[in-house]
């Protein structure tokens, strides 16, 4: 998500003009920051002429471009522009608009009405950040092509746009006529050409299709709601975020990390790091349901070094390649604030976007010297005791604490662990494209690391590509966690079980602020709590100065939080009693001043509507000023269905764990499902009021209009959108591989209308072809290349699609190839010329026993571009290929029962 600050202007005269003005105005306040790039806006109105605009700016006897004013134009000026057919199409920051003006527009008119700058639109400014990154998710690939959505100017028709695209051999997949939008399949190398077409307004990746998640861990964490892989839902896969596995050696080989894995260690034949990596960032390419948290993140693997000063770690975090590290290792137990602790705290201070995530340890039952026996104070290692890092407790998929999960407090009584996640009995990756059952806090920590990568992406997409401060992400995770254990924080679960959905909503809604405070001073921030709020949580968090090794307490800068409600009542934060006594340590939190922790939270149930004053006082700030973050959670829903929540793929008779959230209710939960988009409901079960999950044996009720509903007393919630119940495709195999084609077969699925064939692409399993039968032949380039393939069934009429089955491997090479496609008698009789071709290609059959024949031309993806039927065999037929891009195509001739396919090269 690094920002790029350059632009390309191809017209020489205009380039010179920009260069002259850039010397004077570079990086000034008039420059435009757009999609993470900076564009200079020279003050050129005094010398500007329309002939300085390049051809890429000419459209329909006029020009498109950017126009900047000295100041925001008044309504009078805006109206004047409309009267003169001067269209200010869209507003861009810094007093700048996208415009369309007729070619005879008066420069004097523009000058006299406050115009400062006129420039063409740089093609890169028309491309989304994801497109420009070149790091495309599997759903955005169509074989070697990219699937994009193009918006074109309202000044042109869809026929014109499609015609112009046809000249570039760009395939139109979908035409959204009323929206001035087209879905396209384009070669990767034509992005620049496409973006510089004058009628093109904007190009982005297509929305994502539905692919299921690792349903147990991800649904408990609510991470499924961040990476829905549906067009309507959130699609935060951690794309663009670097995550580090600091563990026992190399990860993989495994196709779940295809195109995203960098091993920086030669240690082999170890599996612990494989399990960590799969939970954190596996893509589920082999088995869709084994998808990890951040399936789009870039994974870097290094050997664990306890001092965190190894060159591999330092290089990757210092140059910004890696933002999040995971270390599921221990080095001692309750070691206090060590030099390692200081190192990890200092690294976070030096690189504010860096987040270190650790396992809390599996040492509960060990007496590590805290003074309260074997059930307390056994967080392992010194680095986990850091103030600016995250230590993770381990829970089962149902939220119950695993007995072995290490417990706090930290050596000085601070709250540890920080948060809890599912680590036990996770199915994760192993070497050589296999999976393993993985568990312990070693599995919980990468869950938090992966969710953090999703939140980093969400923040970046909302903030011009910037990475978030790790302090904000940590505060968000803790303040939005689901209550677990005792009310408030405790020394078992920390601040609760992670709730990624609530966390991302806080980021998306901008419910946070930052400021700084100095010794003895108080800052007051006012936050409005709307009517109908069920619960409000205010938290202050700060990345504290690194303490001296051995310090006790380790807190350096001590801030205090006090909240005042509209009736002038005051609230102090939660505090725990760290006295080394097993009874005291298990007591629920109370309220009072906190002088141990670098986070404080005030929670109010059923708050009165109105303004709340948040007072932050520098109680003791010896190293100031201290920056801090305030995050606040406004919960209005009493009950929320979180899984399934839309787009999922269930199978009949397979158990799925349903999840929901609740606040301030007491009745039992009633669960129901609908198979008709909510028109009627079928009972599932009634669940006790202290339970927030249910294992559902999915019925044999195939369809794509499924919803789940949870009801508690007068409160109710339904899945945001529909999900699927459908069978998967069985007995799927590759039957034949020939020099230019591969043939697949599979067993039919009851009710299926069509089937999608998936092949492993650059990073993900991608749909490469669709068949209306239970077999398909696709063109291939290299018959010796390895192939991973899978099938999914669907019924568009009924609106359902099944889960993609487990990917199978074919090692490559010719297989069962029979003559008859390119080497039968008709093939010998077919004449195809010229080849290579540039304009027309001619086809004739010397065997006149065939009266008629059919001819079609397909691209390398198997898509039919042209077809002619019932051709008289006494004549020579032709296909016009002048509008096709250079490349390899396939001509298929069908005569009677005979078929021949010939390769055609177009230059």
C-alpha cells in the first residue's frame, strides 16, 4: 500500500509544460492526492491552449480532463458553466473537477471565472489501487486475463464503448447499460492502453465470487464477515499486507500459499510453522473450507530468534515489507520485563504500523513464581509481557477456554493475555499439500495476526492506502471483543474473544480519535451516544515508552480515563486486583483508577442518549508528550446473526456451527432457517440463554435462498444475505490430455444446470470454463505443465451454487490422447490460410463428401469469438480477424460427425 507519486503524460508539448511548472509548484498545496498517488496541478491557465491536450483527452468533439479553480467556484459560476454546456462531471479534492467541455470552449471564459489549471487525466488516475498493485485475487483472474469493471462517460453510448473495446480484442462479459458500466476480461498488458481511452472513466477489479471459509475458527472470530468473497459483502483478505511467520523452518510446499509465500530459511521437514501459516493466511485452494484468516496476505517465513534482532526480521519490518509478525514460541515463563520485552516494545514505537502477535503459552498448570500457585501468572516468555504487543489466549471453537492456555497477570500485575481466539483443533496446512490438526495458543495467535491483516487492509482502503497505527488496531480488537469469562477484563481471556466484525465496523465508521497529553494536563473529548444504544464502551490506549529491563511496574507514562454522562455522573475504568492470591485473581473486575495498564475501558449498559465527556489526564507522564487513541463501541443490536451471514456454501447432512452475538438480553435463543428468502421459516432449535453457538445438521434442502434467523424475546436478527445448501461434485477426473487440449469428466449433481471448472492460477483456484454437461474440453498451452483442478455445480435458475470440491493434482504430460481432433482425415482435408493472419483467414475442405460444415474461432481461454454455420462446401469461407489482438487462437471445423481443430496465429 505504499504511495506512488508520479504521473505519465504522453503528449510532448504538454509534458514540457508540466515540467516547467513542476519546478515551481512541485509538492505544493494544489497538488492532487488521488488513489495513493500525487498529481501536480500547474498554474497554466495563462498560457493554456486546447491543442496542448493529447488525443487521449478528445471525446465527441470535446475534451475530458481535470480542471482546478483558485477557490471553490460559487453557485453562480457553476450555473454559468451549465448554461454553456461546460460539464463539471465529478468533484475531486483541492478545488478540482473532472470535466467535459466542447472543443470551442472559450479559454477567456474559463480564466475570468477562476480557473487555475487544465490538465488531461493521467491514465493511472483511472485505475483502482488494486489494479495498479498488480496483486490480484483469484476471483479477478480469467485464465491469464484480468476481470475488471469499466465505467465509461455518460457522453458516450454502450454501443460506442463496446465497439471501441472490440478494436482492442477486449471481451465484454457483462453490460450494465443503465450504470454506464461493463465487466471485461482483459490481458494484463493492456491496462495502460485501456485507461488512456478517452471514453474510459474508471477501471476496477470485478467484485468477488463466493468461496467458503475455515468455518469453525473464522466464524467464532467473525472473520468470515470481513472476507465474504461476495459482491455485496466485505472483501478484506489481507491483500497488500505483509505477515511474518517466525517459526521452526520452511512452510510448504502447499498450493494454499500459491504466489504469496517467501521462505527465508533453509530449515526443512518441520510442521509447526506450516500450521501457524495456514491459520493466519491459507487460501483454501486445496480444500475451500480450510481457508485461513487473511487469504490475500503476503507471507514471509523466517526462523524464530528470541531476541527479535535477526537480520531477516529486521530487514522486513524496517523496509515496510512486513507489518504483522507472529511468534508462537516461548522462552521462559513469567520472565518479567526483559531486554527482549523492551526490544519488541521499542520496535513498535519506532515503527508505529508494526504489530507483534504472540501466543500466551500452553503452560497453565505450571507455577512460574507469580505467587498464586500453578493456575496464575504463567504467561510464557518475556516478549509476551510487552505493553505494545498482543498475547493471545486459546479457546475451543465454542468459546470455552482450553485448560492449558496460559493465564495472567503479567509479572507486574498488568492484564495478560490481551485477547482470546480459537486455536484448538484447527485444521491447517502441512507440508507437501496436506493438512494437519493444529492447536494450542500456537494456533490462536495466528488467528489474531490474520484478522489484524484484514483490519489493516480495511483501514488502508479507507485512508488512501496508508497502514494503520498498530496501537489503533490493538485498541480496536480489545474494545470490540465478545465478553468471555468474568464481566470486564480478566486474567484468562484478557478483554474477551475477538470479534472481527465489530472491529471492522469500528474502523469503517471512524469511531476513533487520537491526541496527545502532557504531565498534569487533561484533554476533554465529547462523543455523542445516540438514542437506542444498548451498550457503549470507551477505551483509551497508548503505545507506552519501553521500560527498563526488569522494571516493575513496567508502565512508564500513566494516563487516566474518566467518563461523564449527560446527567453529570462519572465513570471510572475497569480494574483487576493483581494480588498474588488465587481467589483474588479470579474475582471480577471493579471500577477505579488504573495505574498499571496502558489501556483503560469504561463500559456502560443502556446508556442515556446525549453527549459524553471523555477526560484523558496525564497522571504521570515523565516521557512526554504521550500520544493516545480513543476508540468507542456503540452497540444498538440486542442480538446479531454472524454465521452464516450470506454467501456461504453448506452441504446437506454436514454439521455446521451457527454463531450469533447478543447484548443485554435474558431469554433463550430460538433458531430458524428459511429456504425461500424469508417468506416462511422452519424451526431448528431453542438454545439456552448462556450459549452463543449451535451445531446444526444441515437438512437435505437444496437451494440458494437460505437465511438463518435468531430470536431472543422481542429481539431478532436475520442473516444479511442468503446462503446456499447444495451438494458437491464427486468422481471428477482428467480423462485426456493432448498437445493443445485437456478433457475432464465428473459425476452429475442432481438439479445442476451447469458446472464451473477451476484451475490453479497465479495465486488462487480460478474458474476457467463452464459446461452445461458433466464434461468439458479446454485449450491448453503446455501439455507437460502440472494442473490442479476442481469442479463446482450450480443452478442459475434456482439461484444456488455448490462448494468447489477438493482440488486434484495432475502431474502433466500427454494422457489418453486419441487422434481425431487435429490428426483425423478431415483435418488433413482442411486448408487454413494465411497462417499467420492479419486481416482475413480462409477455410476450405478438399473432401467434398461433406455438403456443409461449421466454422468457429476461439481464443486461448476457449471463448468463442465468431461462428459460421451451414457453409456450402463448394465454396471457401472466411473469418475476419482484423480486430483481434496478436496471439494464438483456435479454428474448429465440424463437418458431419468429424471435427478438426487448427491453431491460428494472428499478428
